[in-house]
C-alpha cells in the first residue's frame, strides 16, 4: 500500500513564505517611508534660516501676548474662547504656544515644526494609501508628489499656516481610524474616528467635508460602496451613509461656528455678487489644476478680479471641469478617477470662495489637501496605462524620478522667496505685475523693518493711492509715523483706519495705537477714551490695559489705574508694570504696598533706577 504524501510540509512552507512576505513588506514600507521623510526634511531644511513674515505671523505668534508667553492656564483658556483671526482653532493656538514655550521667538524652531509636520503628513499619506490599495509603488509616488510639489511650499514655509498642517495631520489620522473601523465595526473604533475628526476641525475648519471624503474612500479604495452582493448588509449604501450622519452633524456645527467667527471678525466679503464668486470659483478650480501641472509664478497673494474673470478664461475653465467630469463618468470602472476627482472638488469647496473670506482670488495654501485627489488620478492612471501598453518596467520609475527631481528643484527655488518679508513681497510684486494694495502695504512694512524708512513710506503712499479707503494702509502709515516720533501726524491716519475698518483686529490695533499717540502727546483724556474703546473690543488686551492704566495714572485716577495694572500683571510679573502699579498704590496712599511693588521691580530689574528712587523717597520720614 502506497502511503499518501502529507500536506503538512507544504502547508508549513506556505505559512512560512507568507510570513516572510509580510515581513519583507513591512521592512520595505519602513525603508521607503524613512527615505520619504528624510528627503522631505532635506528639501525644506533651508526654511530653518528664514524669518517670520509680516503677514499674519505677527498676529499668530510674534505680537500675540497670549502666544508668546507659552502654555499657561490663562492662555489655554483664551485659545478655546477666542475668534481671533476669524477662526475657532484652539489646537492651532496651543501648537504655537508650545513652540514659544520651547523656542521662544527664534523663528528656526517654529519653521522646523512646520517642516516636521509636513514630513509626517507625507509619511501618513504613503502608509494610508499603501495599506488601503496594496500598491506600494503608486502610493509612494503620490506621497512623494505631495511632499515635494511647489504648490505646498506656502503651507510649510509660512508659520501662520500651521493650522493647515495640523488639520491635515488629524484628517489623515481620521482616515486611518476609519479604515480600522471598516475592518471591524464597533463603537469604540467609531468614537476614535469622531475624536480625531474633532481634532482636525479644532485645527482648521477646512476639514468639514471629511465625512463626504469618507464616502469617497468607501467607493475607492475600500470598495465598500456599491460592492454588489458581497456582504451586502455591511456594505449597504444606506448603512454607509447613515454611519456618516453624526460626523456630518459635527461638520454642520463647526461650519456654523466658522461662519460666526468670520462674521465677528468682519472677514466675509459680502459685497462681491454671488455670480462673480461662482465665476471666480470655476476659474480658480481650473487654475489649481494648471498650477499643479506647471507650477510657475506662484505667489502669496493673487488679487481678486473685481470685474470678473475674462470670458475666454471662464469658458476654458468650464470646458476643462466638464471634460474631466465626463472622462470620470466614461471610465467609471476605473474607480480611482471618480474618487480622486470628487475628492479634489469636495475638499476645495470650503475655500473656493462661494463664501468669500479675504480679498484673494485663490491661494496656493488651499490646494494642500485637494491636490492629493489629482495625484491619485494621475499616478494610478499612468500605472493602468503602462500595464495596457506593456511599457518597460524601468520606464515609469525613471520618468517619475525625473518629474520629482524637477518639482523638487522648483520647490527649492520657491522656498527661497520665503526667506523674509522683503524677498516674499518683492516676488509677489513681480508676479502681480500691476500695483496691489496688500502687496505694497507689506512691502512698506518690510522696508521699514529693514531700516529703510523712506522706501517704506513710498510703498505705504502707493497703497493709499490705490485705495484711499484702505483701513490697513492708513493703519500702517499711522504705525510708521508713530514709531518714528511723529505722533501728531499719526492720529489722522489711525482715525481714518478706524473709520474705514471692516476688520475687528484692525479696529482694535488702530484704537490701541491711537491711544499710544495721545499718550505720547500727553493728551491723557483722549488716550483714556481710546484705550477704553480698545478694552471694549478686547477686554484682556495687555497693550490696552497698560495704556489705559498709564492714562488713568496721569489723570490721578489711581485706584482705577492700579486695577488695570493688576489685571495686566496676571500675564506675568514685568518690571515696568510693577513699577507703574507701585506709583498707583503710592498715589492712593498705600505706602507699604507701594514699597513691596518697588522691591519686586528691583528684584526682576535691578537696573531700574526709577524704582530705586521711589523706594528711597518712601523710606524718608514724611515732612512735618
């Protein structure tokens, strides 16, 4: 009797081979992921030598007293309460506070935090795509395009754009958690998806469309949506839609919160007709595609076409959008095309200008996440075409490497424009070709910071000529005059800034500087009124509390002045504040408390002779 061969050895061999294959895949992912991160960090390493930019970096970091003092309890509370800069994004504020805690106001640390976040996003994108699709090669190319494309420089090189990087990080983590949830649906896993989604919204509300993106991921690459008879209950379209409803509800709540924040800051440009906004949105969509394919003439600011886009540009844009949509429908079996195209359009929706915030026609920073959809379409499309045409296996990797190298070189050049405010806005001026109010204003600020006041004033005057009702231009001219000892001349400029202001923060800052001008001129009653109005808009403004207290002190309203200085001191002991509080206490006849304040001043700043003189005077016996 012939013995039958055992199947056990073959089974063990198959298991061993499978284990080796999985181990090799893990090592491959680790090595390629490490190379991707290293290449991203190397490409963006020059950013660590860059300065802060005079547009928004000052409000988010350098001139924000809540941020520069780091992660303190009162600052954390403020982060969750404020609508400053027209958003409710507490995680972003906490991130900036952490950087100040670690690096102070050294821009190198703040810039490198952005670079590391971008590298982390590129790595997460690679791992998510590789896990969901099983195609390591295509996933790596998409992630590499995301990492090196010049359109993404703005988000990485601009410290104020930390919010986009954080939002994307939490969005990617949400996608990963959703993939884990899709493997074995349970409430704990769903709760993780919800919490990570909340994190993305608390960094920037642009991720409100993420629930729709999850449905697109169900369609491709997870292939749960319209999956046919396979596990029909688990993959029912109604069930897949229903499980997104709580996330959609959260999106609606945060959308309302975002609109309220923007309205409260007067950031919504309601004067632009809806028809014009729709036309600009169509042209902007096409422009993002064009800049993805040929990333030339990139700028921090693209002026809004208030007369509307040209008819040829509008027609060509609509034809492009319709053509790509028709192609996706025609090739609907290639699910990555429809999923990628809809991901691009849906992700752009919150920032495409239907609700216009600011006066830009489009912005490179808005394409950070939407571009991924286009990258997926191109990379998987080329891979599919390669298979059909039987192109040599080495051709596509070589071409991909050449494209990535060219994009990397362009990114290196583009990054150079972000060295400082002067290089940035000189480049923006070249791209715009015609004078622009915002560019001229920021050029003026950059020249002033560079020690060229005459050139600064020239650009400020150009901004006023372009728009005599520009609150920002008047504010900057007033600030320039005040800083250069021309307080009397600055007052009409600040008054004009307040009169024309459509921005809460411009009004607040102009009122504060107006109060400072009156203080310099010793017009203390006017100063008190200006600072009181500032405190009405910003009750905890350090500058307003300090200025208001000084005005009250000079008006001999010592008790009220001491209360202002005490509130300002809650932000931390500062010698000038302690000294002023001592004077206010002394004015009230509280001699012992005044002595304590002067002693505390000298403990922090022994060189303050004014405090030493006041303390010595208080030690002298009173005159009979």
